[in-house]
């Protein structure tokens, strides 16, 4: 029986031509490697839930960044674990804070492009991403505060973080990072108006040329678990559903992204990546800004766990996952696979 097959897509899947017609490419230059700097550590501390990653002391920040660069990755995203915490998270904007110290060292001794995360969950003793609202503060005190941390159980904490009082602290932190030499500021608190407040603060301090990469659509996701271990940033009570986005909402994500773009965000980020590729695609189609996606800790950990069981090929699956993020429309990807994939590339 003869079949008329005018179109034969398989013709272009043969070796030799396959690469020539490949539509999507992941380059080392597309990747950003997260680096955790721990002011309480005097040696590198492995992160059990994120195989291959460590918290490093400030003195090891430069060697760690050099390792990233040797793999071919040119940009890092710095997170800090401070030596002390308080209700406001004041170590976040301290001149001698962990990120500030690490940034100065890295910029003085390497050519890395340094992006700094601006949030408060690692710096507050309650683990939330800003100043507590009055009712949430009452719950925190009733639970014993930092002396007796515990979960609020069924207590209704309503709006856990007070939005507007947090904005000035975000701006103050961003300016302190830029003063230390940060090349880009990346606010991740999902506070309404955060980009506008940070942009104004940077401009008034003379940092008009420092761009802002906003975590514009950051969802309240179950994929963040390993990160909270890595950055010591889990909430001591309640959760973050009142300020991070509902995973059910795609249209709201576009409203969030639009607001950040209007306030002056230079790069628009979607976080997490793999479970939100539809949002990445919508952002790419609607905005002409560079689009970032954060391939988060849980996405990294689950591939590692499956590979350890022998169920997946680690390198091939990691590369495929990043390829899917690029295909969805991301221009740059923050990923814990950065070094491994860059080596392959």
C-alpha cells in the first residue's frame, strides 16, 4: 500500500542536519548560579537537600565564585545568612552585612557579574519577608517569639507582612548592596510597590545605572523546601500565601509583572520555572523586557533524587529541563545546575 507523505519531518532529524535546524540553544552565558554566603560559618557546609551545593563563609566567597566562572558561568546571585537576626531583619542593610562583605570581595577580585537577592526571610527572626503586621506580631509574641519558635497551627495570621512599612527597608537594603558594588539588584519579597521603592532609592543614591531584576511573579510554591534549608529562611509560624502568589492564578501573574514593568523593572522573573512555563511564555509574548526564570531548589533536588535512584540520567535531564525553560521564552535562567550544564556546553 502506497502512502503519499509529502511532508517527512524525520528528514531533518538525522545526524549532521539535526543541529543545524535546532530551534533552541542553552548557552553558559544564559545561566546564573546561586551562591550562599554564611556569616556564621568558618568552613564550607554541604547542603544535604541540594547535592553539590554548600554554604560558604565570607572568606570563601571569592574561591566559590571562581569555581563557577571556571565552568563558564559569568553571573552569580548572592544570598546571605547573617550572623544575627532580629524582628526587622536589620542585618540585611548593614554596611558590614554578609552580602555586602561578600560583594565587595567578589567585585574586587573577580570579573563576575554580581546580582544580589533583596529580601528579609533570611534576616528576620520570624522568617517572614518583611515587617510583621500587628496581628501577626501578636501571634509571634504569643508563640514565644525567637526564644520559643513554633507553628501557629490554626491561628489566623491574616496579612502576615505589613506591606508599606517594608518598602523603605527594601530600598535601604538595595542601596547598601549597590554601594558594596552589586551589578544588579533582585528583589524577591513580592511586596506591592517594591520595584518602585527600590528604583527610587537607587536613583536618589546615584545608582541610576544599576538595573533591577524583579521576582515579578513569585508563587507560593512547594518547590522551595530545599532553599529554605540552604538559606535558613523558613517562616517560624504561618506561611507566605498572603504575599506570594496563588499557584492557581495565571492572569494575576500578568498583572503583577505589568506593575513591576511600569515601576521600572529591567528584567522580569518568574519563579519557579518548570511548573510555570505557561507564565514564562505569556510574559515573553506580552513584554519586550528580558525574561528570567528561576529553576528552583525543589526542581533541582527532585531530579537529583531520581538520578540517585537510577531512574533518570542526571546531566541529560538537567539539560532538557533548562532547554524547556529557554524554549518557553526565558532569556536567562537562575539554576543550581549552572555549573554542571555549563561544563557540558
